[in-house]
C-alpha cells in the first residue's frame, strides 16, 4: 500500500488542512516536551517565527531512563490544545501506548510514533484506525525496508495519511547522538509515495548541527523538517542541548524559504 510500485506519483498528506509532501516544504517545530502552558505557548510563537505550519510537542515522552521526565500525559495534551486555540497551529504529538491512541487522537491533529516504537505493531495498528494522519519515525536500528513495512501496518488498517521521518540511525560514530542517514530521503522517496521529512534535532542531538542538517535534508529533497525549539533550553526538562532559540530561529526560517524552491 505504501510502495511506489502500486501508487505512482508522490502523495500529499493533509494535517488539519496543512499539506505535507507534493510541492510543499513543511516545517514542524516546537518543544521536545510540553512542560508548562507558558513554555509551550512561547515555543509555539518561536515555531511560527521559524516558518512552521505545525506545532510539535511531546506529552508522553519515551525516555531511555525511567528516572527522566516522562511527560505530563493528558495535562500536556490539554496545554497543546490551548496553544493550538491561541496560535492556530495544528498539533503533532507522540503516542507511546496502543491503549492511549484514542485519548491522544482526541487532542492531536497528527499522531507521532517514535523511533523506539517503530515496530510496536499493536500501536501501529491502533494508530492506523484512529482517523488521524501519522508521523512515523524510523527506528534507530531499522532498515529502510523495515521502516516501510512498519508504515504498511498502519496503511493496512485503512490509513494512508502517513509521513515518514528519518531521525538518525545507530552507527559506531559517537560524535553525534545518531547518524542522520541522509540517503534514506531519496531512497524512501523512490520506494514509497509517502512524504519523507527529517528530524535534525534528535539525530544530531546538538544545537549547532540542526541548521546544517536541515540544509542537507532540504537539499536532499526532503518534504520537510521537524525541529525542536525552546524559549529557555538551559532549563528544558528534555533534550535542551538540541533546541534552537534566539537567532537560530530566523536562520531556520531563511533556510526553509530559500532552499524550498530547490526541492
Ligand atoms: C521526539 O520527537 O520527541 C522523539 C522522542 O524523537 P525520536 O523518537 O526520534 O527519538
């Protein structure tokens, strides 16, 4: 269902009316985690200034350590909904448990499935039935074929509104959190009709890599980027070192605007 063999041409996925794919270069931005109403609203304003048309933000955080901040849960979803009402930005937010899909879908405009859950088949199937577009991140240990098969699990439940997201894979390299597999963009676009975006924040894990990796993603033909921004990264409860702030925001907006015509 997701293969380009059975579906020639490129698909456009609409998230509350916002197109991802086709001739569009979509910027999704926001905080890694929803922490407070003020922090989320401020980050949403930064996202808009960066040219974003969708707001990201995690209310359920799948952390490596069980002692790390796990997200605000439904309280975080309510904050996101309030910020959407205030800014007009539709929400992309992660769901980590099949049992929470209906709850999260009640607030979210797009469901995100994270790298750690790419092969959580019960979650993929539940997301496929939720009536919301799905952002499917590539598993950090997954091949492109496994990633497309994961998308197939969602599609098989009747939902073809899927956006693929390359977010880095595990390699021997320790200078970055994960290695952004830039070749995955054209490869996935040739094997599948689904839009492919890139997460330069979670792949590199470092603020100074986010803009160069965004340029690389757009130049490689990605349909968009999803980027962490935070009004005060030094106090962030999750992944502060990779969040853009200040002047970086203007630069991201410039990159999106100037490189988009190349795609
Ligand atoms: C995220 O986008 O919030 C996230 C946790 O990303 P990933 O699943 O790619 O690590």
